[in-house]
C-alpha cells in the first residue's frame, strides 16, 4: 500500500435508517457495512483521475464508482480510525 498521507476525502456517508446499510466501493468490490447511526468519511488515493465519482443509491445500499481510475485504494475514517476498505469491512468491529 502506498503512503496513507496521500489519501483525500471524496465524501461522507451516514446510515440514517433503522437497518444495516452496505457501502459498495468499486471497482474492486470492497464493502463497508454501516449499522444504524454509523457515519464514515470515504477516502481514496490522491490522483488527478480520482474524481469525479458516481454514487448510486438503492434500498439497503450505496454504490460508489470511480469514473477514471480502477483502484483508488479506498479507506474509510470511522470514529477517528483510518480503516482500509476490504471485503467485507464491518464497522461494528471497529467501535
């Protein structure tokens, strides 16, 4: 993994429902599972190709697609912790 200091914020996501929510991070199929009330900052590796991103919302999930880069090395910041996004990443394990 490259230097984490090069990560930049691309958005914040909060589960304001009463059900679990999955944040799908493409193109490498990473998943971040948010329980009700969880909020994360999504970060990707800084590069001119990182933005823009596309966001698709459906029942129980949000999918984030980078439009010009294959692997943005997604991370989330949750309760002050920097966590690499994997398959799956369960935020309840980081409380």
